[in-house]
C-alpha cells in the first residue's frame, strides 16, 4: 500500500512499518529483487487552544490537546510554573500570550498560541442619577463587559427584582418595566464564571 507508479506515498500507506520490494524487469543485468523498509510516523499535532480570562492574582491550568511527547513553552512569556510541562499553571501579572512548541519521537514539531487575559478589577458605582441630564444617567459598571457569563440582579428593599440581565450590554437606567423607580437604596448581586462567589452590595438611585 502507498506505492503508485514507482513512488511511495506515506499518506496513502498510513502509519507503521512498510516493506517495499523493488523488482527489476526480467531482462535486467541484476534481475534479483531487493527490499527497503519504510517507517511512517504519525504526524504530531496540537489543537488550537481557547483563550482564558483570570482575575488578578489567580492562575489557570493550561491543557493543550496533542499527541506529542515533548513540550516547550516560550520562556520569554512570564508566569508559568513549569515551562517543560504539558499542563502548566499560568499566573500572569498582566494579559500574556504563551507559545507552546510540541514534538514527537522523530522530532517533528508544531506550535500553538494561547492568551491568558488578566481582568481589571470591577469599579461598581455606589450610586447614579437617572434624571436625563446626560451625566451619570445609568449604572455603568466599568470593566464588566470583559467578564464571562455575567448575570446581574437588582432588588428593592422588599426583595423584589427590579432589574435582571444576562450580560450587561445595556446598563440599568433606574427603570422597571419602563417606569422610573423612586429614589431609594437598592441591592444587587453579580455573578460570573471567574468569580468564586457572587458580588453583592448596595446602589443608591438619586433623582
């Protein structure tokens, strides 16, 4: 298998050990056949790695999918606990791109990149003034758009939900079902995949 018109094609032969026989034509000076052994190795691969987000000071284990047996992470990118490990823990101080080079037993190599983004701490305002003057009219939580799978809820003092949002594409404007809410102190919970526990607190709505 893998031989066509006198040419050996490894991709057609498949991985493994192949015995190739050369048979000269009968009228050749040396008509005896000879053989050669061709070993086709499985090509090394490393799948594209998804990017990650972490909070400042937190780490995440990198887990590339590959059939390689040798691993080398670029040492110019700081924050890894083991630059020769298949699954190191990354704890960068700031957003960092890591390059992994993998190799098989034959020395064939492939590379892949992964970005670990360090999120900025959230700046959650303790109040806002939705009075239509164009200043501080919405409860703008700076940096929240970078947090994955955010869920925000706001409650009045009786525990009724007055605002709920998966993601935070549209900031709360102090209304409930299109009706302006009265000036008061409200209470919120905020969850995200990167938060170990929900963030809670109070926000004052002034008019």
